[in-house]
């Protein structure tokens, strides 16, 4: 935020300097502020703000006496911590401070306005109006790391583990963690169990063990209660399981481990995007502009009235106090509702007699390169499909396995434990179906396949286009088909995000952090790092922004030798500062002549005597590893939405005793578009695609590149055309027929 302000047209003079409170809100009345940039800041939770005398002292601290600092109090950005955002109304204390003699009348008159923009920083994700708060994703990383480690020992000893996670009176961390690890049971404040839950839980744990599952995971939010407002504690659950089932049970309380550690790539990008949006909001603020908070809805930063969000957050607690838990869930937002409904779909297996009467067969296959999160998507698709009454079939090795007949039925228990597995357990290949349409049509007829769910990358997208074009010749292909994007490259038209790209970004960010640490130790060293992505520069650009790169070279933004020379000169000047290291990222296909070796040799020669240079090609390590929490949950939710779309389309297409779907809208791609998941016919995406380079013609993340350059201290301008507008909080947003919330 501090670095972006001058290049957004703000902060270029001494009259517009940033002031930081060194001890959070408490620093306001202890006059611990500074206009200098500092690395470490303490932000303690403080409730002293409610006192009128303390507020008056804070006003005294912020009202400057020198002319060059006058705008300092008019444009202030604060991190909001839960409901303590009521400080918005504090500027009424300007008159109080004046009457008390703390400031003079001239200062009070010239500083009668205060513009406030908030960014929500809380691991609890309990602030209404935003899908994610800064810090939540990093906390989820800590939780999932612990759960993955515990699963190994739990499986070895056939144990039951009860884990308590943070969240106060919000169950977001517990709920999403349960989705990400496939927990057997979860307790959250918004969903208190009914009377008799003890017997139901023990019965489910016993059934899972009978299905040859060697471990049980129970996740408890620290504010979990039952229907009578009685606290549910991990120790009580342990005692219950031991007494009723005799299982070897352990309790783990994660505590403040969830607050620490390295920020995830998602949180770094989120904080950077919100910081810039906050600066733009302040630039556009007028005397009548209400205080706002920068929020994330889907993949879009939006501005919402701060006090409306605060009021809704308070209404959540009020609803819970009155035992109106369904209303509390709705007030949490559609993202929370969607997480809860998805968990209910996947965690409770219905008896065969309770399943809908369906005779449809649905096939699931992975196509393209492996991507972390594919297995979570397959698990979700299989279990939701079974819940919908369908018979699910797994196709091994993509379209190649399809035409070879590698198709078998897959049951509920076959996908147990798949959520945390990386790669593709079904097997995946890049083979396209175009040359084998006759054999694929034959396999569809043999196995009576009524619908296809394809999870994969660009090959999956092209494959659906080829299958769609073959409908005129092969009537067997006239079945509903839907694609879920899953590729580390994030190069699929029609979707801002793809399953697997977040895990790859974290791999890049973690590696760059270690490389930067090495460079800091040796001093005056520049690293050239090559990332994957084909011709798509998403991984390089967003990874560079998250890792703090000095320069990123991509295909979408052409560069020449003069640009390389300018970057070398920039790094030469940087070596004269206290930060004597450099980090340069290069997309693998950014330029056929300016290869990684060429750039390495150029930097080594031109930087001789000033800095030395090293290169590192990350390679396929970006495709491996356990899926990140985001990829697990994103894959789980989009696959569930895809199966529900298939169910609706099958019912609409079933006529004359058979399924016949030959319209364009029955071959769709389910992608994240700004605020929502959208089902888009693949035929309509042709014009948006550069098939030669396998990338979309327009890509949203290119607007982040100026921000990356600004943070690297390049003099450049920032595109404000995509800045958000102030909106009002809506408890129940109407949605279009082809969209879903995420």
C-alpha cells in the first residue's frame, strides 16, 4: 500500500506522507506513530478505544501541527480486527479534543474530515461481507499441515484424533479444514448438533472402521456448542469415544500455531491487491464518502460500507445468541453456506433406500498434466454423484483409457482419503479424442454412459470441443458434458482460476523464499528462476508478486534487449541499498531467443564486479506435493457443482426413454468468473482462445503486473480502470441461472 500510493497519484509530495501506528490502535493515544517505513509492527488487540478520554488522546496524536502533515489524518487506512471497527465514528472527538485544549481551533477546523478504508486481517474469517480475510488461508495451511502429519501416525496405530482449531465464535476454520482433510465429524458454533449426537457420531465412527478405515479425524471449533448452548470440548469427545467404542483416542489443540508461520501465496496476493484497492478508495473519497472496507467476493476486490458490514457481523452473534442458527449461517454469507452444504453432501452417506431413484451412469476422467487437487475433485464428484442416485464410473488415463475401455464402476469407499493426495490417482494423459471418436462412442454405448465429467487442463478443453463436433456423426456423444479446469498453468479460457495453480504458486513462493535467504547470506547475488506454464505467464507473474521478485519475464508482455539492460541497471542501483539481493523470474516460453541461459549469461557479464548470478529451473516440482487447502476446497466445491449441473441437465434431456443432449449449452466449462462460478458452453469460448499458444486472449492477472513493478520500486503507472466501486451489503444476492457461488 505504501509503495503503490505514489504511482496511483498519491503521496508524491511531503503533504501526503504515511503514518503508521507502532502498537496498533493503542499506539494512537500513546503517540507512537511514525512517517518512516518500518518492517516490524505490533498490532495488539485493544479495547481501550471505547473510552472517550482515550479517543481524544488519539485525535491529538493524529492531528498534525505542521502544514506538510495536514493530509496525514484525512487519508488513513486501518486494519480491522473483528467488531472493533466501531472506531469509524471517532472523529466526532475532534471537537472534544479542541474543547479540552488538546488541539487548537484552527487544527480542529482544518481536520474535520477523516476518510477511512479498512482491510480485514483475521485468521477467523468472521467478518461479514468478504469471502476471505487476510491471514485465513495461512492459518488453514498450518491446520492442514498438522492434520496431514497426524494422519500418518493415526493410520499406523489405528487411532482417533480430536483436533481443536481456533475461530472463537466462527466455525470457518474448522469447517473448511474438515472439507480439506475429509474429517469424519466436525463441530462448529453455527451448526450445533441435535440431541442424541453422541450416538450418531459413535455409530458413524464405528461404520468407518468397519469399512477398513484405520483412522478417524474429528475437528472441533473452540467455540463449538450443542443445541442447549453447552460447550463441546475435545476432552469430552475423547472420553465419549473411549467409553462407547474403546478406540485409542488422542487430543491435539493446535493453539497459536495457526497464527504463525510463513504467509501463504494466497494471503500475500490478497493483501497486495487489497492494499492497492484501499489506496484507490482513499484517492476517490470525498466529504460525503462513507467509511468502507475492501472485501473479496469470488476473485474480485469490492468496496462495501464499513458500518453495514459491522452491523451484519453483530447480527450474526445476535442470531446465535437467540439460537437462530440457520439465520446465522445465511448472514455469514453464501461462501460459508456453500462450504457447509458441500460438507453435508460429502460426509453423510445415505442408505441405498434413501437415495433418489436414478438409472443414469456418469463417467469421470482426468485429462492433461497432473495437478494437485484433481483427486479431491474426483472424490467430491463420485460421492455427490452417488448421493444424487447415479452410478459412477472412473476412466483411467484420460481419453486414451476411454477408447481402450479402461472403465470401471467406482464406489463411495473407493475414494476415501483422496482429498490430501497429490497428482492424479485415476491416471491422466494428454491424448486428444479427435482421432478415436468411433471407439469412444462404442465405449459409451457398451457402458451406457449418460454424462461425462472431465477434470483437466487445455487438452480437456480441446477434447470437449472435439467431442462436441462429433455429435453429428455419433449420436452416442449426445450426452451432457462438463469440464472442471485443473492445471498448474491456469491457462483455461472462461476461468480466472484452475485447480492446482495455488499449490504450484506456493511451491514457487516457498522456493523463492529459500533462494532469497541464500542470496541474503552471500550478499550481492541475483537469482534467475524459470517457472512452468507454457506460454501462460500466470505462475511467473503471480509467483513473482508473492515472492517479491524484481523482474518477471513473460510471453504476454514482449520485451527486448533494452528491457534486459534496464533491469540490470535497476539491480545495480539496488545493490547500493541495504537489500543486496535480486530475484528474477522467467516463464519457460517467454521468448525463444532470450532463454534462461542467455539471461543468466547477460546478467553475469553486465553485473560483473557489482553482483554475481545464479540460475534455477524449478521444473516438475511445481506439479507435485500435497494440494494446498485452497486447491482441495476449490476442487471439492466445483466438482460438486458440476455433478449437480449434470443431474439437472440429465433430467431435462431425458426423453423417449433415453438421454439426448445435442445443444451447445449441454457441453460446458465450469469456471470462476470474477464473482461467481459460471457454466459456459465451450463453443462460445472459441473466440476467446489463442489455440496456437494455448492461452486465453484476455487474462485478468495482467493487471497485477504494474503492481509488481511498483513494489520492486520501478517508476511506472498503475491502471485504475478495474478499480471497485462502493456497493451495499446484500444478505441474499440474486444469482443468474447459469451461475453458482463458491
